[in-house]
C-alpha cells in the first residue's frame, strides 16, 4: 500500500463523521425552523404572557395596561424575536438528542451513564430559573422601576389630548408617565430570564467539574467566602437597585452553591467507592497519614 493510499484510508472515518455531523445539524436546524414558525403563529399570546407582570402592576396602579412601539417595524421584529427564543427552547430537546447521538458512540458506557443525567437536568434547571425570573423577580423589578413614574389613572386622555384638560396659564407640576416600549420591556424580561436560567446551571457545572476532578467539595467549602462576594456582585449586576430583589437572588444562588458542594461530595464518595471496589484505592489519605511515624525530635 502506498503512502497516498494510507492517507486516503485514514481520511475515510473523518469524512463519515463529517457526513453524520451534517445530518445531525440538518435535523437540528429543521426542528428549530419548524418550532420557530409554529411559535410565530401564537407569538401574540406568548408576548402577552411575557408582559403579564407589567400588566398586573399597571392595573394595580390604576393605569391603562398598554405598551407602545415607536417604529413601524418594531412590533413585527419583536414577534420574530419571541418566536426565535421560544422556538429554540421548544426545539432544544431535539437538538440535544441529535448532538447526543453524534457524541455518544465515542463515549464509554460509564461516561454515557454519567453524562446523560446532566443533559436532562440542565434544561430543567434552566426552565426553573426562567420561571423564577418571570414569576418572582420580574414583578419585583417592574414594580420598582415603574414606581418612579407618576400615577395617571386616565392615561387614555394623555393620548387623546390631555393638554385640553389643562387651561393655559395654570401652574401645573411636571408629571412623568410610564409609556412602556414593547422592545425595551421585552429586552428587560429576557435579560432576567437568561440571567436566572444561567445561574440555575451552577449545580450542573460544578458537579461536572467535580466528576472531572477539577474541583473538590473541600475546595469549594474553603472558597465559600469568595463565592459569597461573587454572588453579591452578580446580584448587583443582573438585578435592579432594589435590596429585596438582590437579596432574593443572593439567597437562591448561594443555596444552589451549597447544593453543588453536597453534590460534589456525593460524586467524590461514589468515585472512591468504585476505586476501592476495583482495588485501586486501598486506604484513605487520612488513614495513611495516621500510619506515618512521627518525626523524632532533633532530626
């Protein structure tokens, strides 16, 4: 066999892998497009669901629960954006399955059994974080921000000509009114959803790092004070300047950090038990340290 033939034979597996990757990507893109188109048909109800916290707060204030758009194309592209985000979320199980089918043949059975639970837990935790952001954090944040505007019960009169109700020459105080933009309100809502969805991935990330031996439960416990400072900084960045909202985020993320420490400790115990069963690990480091003779004085 010539050197040229050897190169051609060695390139065959690579071409097969690329062909399989192309097939998996085609199915993933097709699932995403179908989900996005399906979501666009119901984009209005989805948008109303996302804006429900703002609507409830405006109704509590006795104001007209309306949002405005300032450009002719703003509403259309907002619906497109909602369709893309929600469509990706709906098609993610299909995308994850296709990627898993591509990666799984190259993994050992133990690696498959170890990685598959995290593949299932990750979207569930993201959904839990997004739900927490929508039902808890967003109402608190919107109440804080909108609370700086003046209460205008008859907001419709502002659009139909509120200046007609004010006689010329009268000394009226300046009033600031919330006229929410569809685009800006959606941006703030999505920021909260993605921020908390990513924060809820902390147990998955640290547990995977623990399985890989990159972190340990003892190490995470020793840097707990630094983690507290980091979580406080994170809470100040992704939440409004509201102490209650920041405190809620801190409690939730710090609780996830403590849960991650326990999960990493469980992973370490399971790994040590498997090593003992295989005869690789005979004694703990603490037992070995106890058996070492103490150094004699003067040496």
